[in-house]
């Protein structure tokens, strides 16, 4: 176990932590001595991953909690449970993601990719924000993807009700995560909470191999090196743990380096529009909250 990082003994929460990049990120920050809460939607898979990570890192401070991000009410339930049982939260990694070539909807009636990848994380972050502020210095890390540079986000039809395309839906959600990142930086400018976006690179998972257009696959494979989940997790782990990033906020990281995200993500008008839209979508399901 590596015990020389800022993240040692810090409380960290990561969504989608039982598989792929999320699992490897959990393993890496647990190996640095962090106290990690794994948030997963499947009890059996979550507990199995938890035990494996405890055994491989020799870190017993790894807990598993159940939450289905496809339900905003369950996000609320989970957040209340977490806030009741934890007095600190130093790192929030919004990692979980889904992808589908067929349009499906959540329990709330929202398009699944946008709802799970982005909207649930927007709501989760909002619910945990006071604890993050209290635990300063703290960090929020939002997982995105370079696919956001290939498709223009459809903010007037984020649920793609008019015409659905799986890659467009995934891109919408990942562009939204960056717009959210930059807007949240402005909202938190008086706090000691940093917010950054991470592109893990092209990692061979089902989300990155199923149903891709031939042109996109050809371009991607010519310029992007395929990575293992372990390699893909390194940037999230770096942004979560590096001593050098204590005051770095509002950045987009790839391969443990700052990069430029797509031009549209820096548009303040679009950042504000998405924030207001997200509030309305949540209020429609949860009701007005103080």
C-alpha cells in the first residue's frame, strides 16, 4: 500500500465502482490508503468487488453501498443514508456510466444514458455539496470522454425523443458532465472544493465497442491507443490524489495532463442552460426542495 499521497485516510466515494474503470480506480485509491465507499447498483457484484479490493490492497476501509442511479428517488435515499453515517467526504468521483444503442428510459421516464451518466450525478453532487464544503479541501471528479468532440450536444432535446442515436446519447451525457464541471466551478468559487473533468481514454469495455459507426471506429483506432481498465483509471486516481492539484480546478484531464475540452463546453450560456434544465428535471420527479 502506498501511503505517501494526500488521499491517505481521506473519505472517498465513487459511483460504478464494481466494474471497469470504476473498479480499477477504487483499487488504486484504496491502495493509497483512502477510505473508500463503493456505490453500485448490484448487491452481489458490488460485494464481490469490495472483497476482492480489500484482499488485493490490504485496506479494510472499503465499504459497499447500494444505489440505482436510474432512480432520482434512490439517489436521494442513498445520499441521506451516506450523510447520516459519514462526517466527511473529501473526494467524490462521478464515474458510473451506461450505453445503449436502443432508446430506453429510467424509472423516472428519462432517457437512460443522459439520466444515469449525467443527471443522477448532478443530483448526487448537489445533495453531497454541503458535506464536501465542510470537508475542505475536497475534490469532485466528473468522468467524461473525448466523444463529446464528435457530436454536438442537443440541449433542446437532451432525451433524444425526436431521433435517437446511441453514440449521440452517450456524447450528450459526456458533454453535459463537462458543462456541469465548469458551471460548478463558478458556483463554488468561494469554497475550497475543486472540480475537474477526466477523460480516461479509449478503454475496451462494452460501452466502447458495441454499435460504433464505421467512420468513428476507423478514426478512433487510427489515433487512439487502446487501454486496459487499469490504465484508464490512472487519470482519475491522479486527479483524486495528487498533492500538486490541491488548488487546480475547472480543468479537463487526459493521460494525467491538462487538455482542452471541446469548444462548446466553455460556453457559459450553455452551462447555465443545462444547470437550469437539470434543476427542472429533478424537481419534476422529487418536487421542490429547499
